[in-house]
């Protein structure tokens, strides 16, 4: 007997559709069930036989608990399953939400299915994992806990592209480690749709051959090419990647460099990396570190930083940056380079009364 399956995305901010729930929809439709996707705490069209609630970062747990409470109260006889990032990283805390079941990790039976984008008809972008996991063991990242080392590498992504979508969005945690990347590059050239490596590319793996391959793809230049500069040890790799991309026709102004701070770095070391990036001609995108298990956002302060210094970075992103980034403008480079230290570099002049 078929059941009606309710899929719930809690009321937190996310610019992307809940890809896990869309895969679950395909899985249940293949079993003859009907599905319905709801955001937040609302009334479904039909009484559900089972309820699946997803989750994002650990600090978004409150709307997740609200959703569990709401649907448990409305449908006490329907089992509530809670999965996603928060549930996988903090299962004990998630259990306190009142959900009947906590699901950790990836649901293998749905992993290979094409997401049911019919539930989000206005969305334009096929979200694809050509691989899961990552062989790096970065202490600031939750991927090793949830997905482990690189696994589930796919030699082809064609069947995961929704017919009407104009963009392909990769969610791989480290795409360049996929042993089938060359075949996928060739497929992307054949398909001809815009390509966005949304989670970024590992600068340490961008060789001349990789840079040349990237230059032949229809990259979505609104998003650019994203790489990361997490510590000073990566300096030569990041500089080399930016140079190789430029030599293959990808403008430095289209390279966005995620710049981690508030982790094991100091403010002075962070400033040095910012200056490096701007001098290399790329875009600096500061990324404040949050502990993997943080229950509140922007509360953690590294022993090497102060609250005032963290606030100075955030304010500078708004005042002298552009949409939260630091472009390689000469005036900005001069300000940072001429400063005697971090505090001076990020000090913002208060406007005079008559200005």
C-alpha cells in the first residue's frame, strides 16, 4: 500500500534546494509512494505516512527542533526521521529534538538517483556529487566525519543532469581527486551547460593540465573559480594555481580565494595572506572559522584573536570591501601594505561630522 511522504526543510537560510530530500523523493516515488516538500512549519496537503526532516549546519538546530516539534504534534502517529549535517555531526543533541529516528551520513539507496527537481520547478541547476568524501584531513572540516575519505567516484555525470537546467553545480568536496575527472571534463564540454564547482577546487591539485581543462569548460564566471588559502603553508600552491589559471585564459579577477581566519592563524598571519592574494590579482573572500559542533554562530574566538579583531574583519568586509570580498584594488592593497600591523590595517576612519 502506497504512503504519502512528507519532506521537510526547516526554516533556516539556504540558497540551494535540499538535495537530500529531493533524492528521497525519487526513492519513494520509485516505490510507488507520493511525496510532498514543505519548508518550515506548515500544513501538508495530505496526512503523511512518514516524515523526513533534513538539517544544515549545527548552529541552525533551533528551526530543526521547531520543525520536529510541529510535525510530531500534528501527526503523532507518523514516524519522524531526522537527517542531514547537524544530525550526522551531533546525533546525541539531535536525539533531544524528539525525532523518532536520527539518520547519520548518506542514504545509499537514494545516493545514485536523480533528484526530484519537480518539487522545486523554479530552481535552475543540477546539483551533482561526482564523488563523496575527501582525502585531506583538515581539522576545521566536517567532511571526514560524515563522508570519510574520497569514495563513490563516478565516471559519468550525464544521467544526473536535469533536462531543463541550464547549469551544472558540483558539490564535490574535492572534485580534482576524482580519478575520472578527465572523462567528466570531456562530458561537460559535450553537454555545453554552465559549470560551477561550488565547493571550490583544491589549489594544490591545479596543474597546467587541470588549468587547461578548466579553461575549455563553459564556466559560470558569475561564480568564478574558487580555491582556498587556509594557512601560510599553502602560499606557493595558491600562487601557482592563480598563475596557471591566468596563463590558460582565466582572469585572476575571476579567481575567488576563501581565506580562513580565527582558526590556528594569528591576525598578522591572516593579514599576510590577504595581502598575498590581492597582490596576486585575485579576489580575497574571508571565511570565519566555526567549530564543527558549534551550536551558535560567530561565538567562537580563537586564542590568537580577540572579539574586537574579529569584528574589525567583518566591518571591513562591509565598509571597504565589496559584497563581503576584498577585490585587488590598488588603494586597498596600499592600505593593508602600509599598515604597521593588523589592527592598523583594519582600522576604519570614522567620518567627520561635516563629511
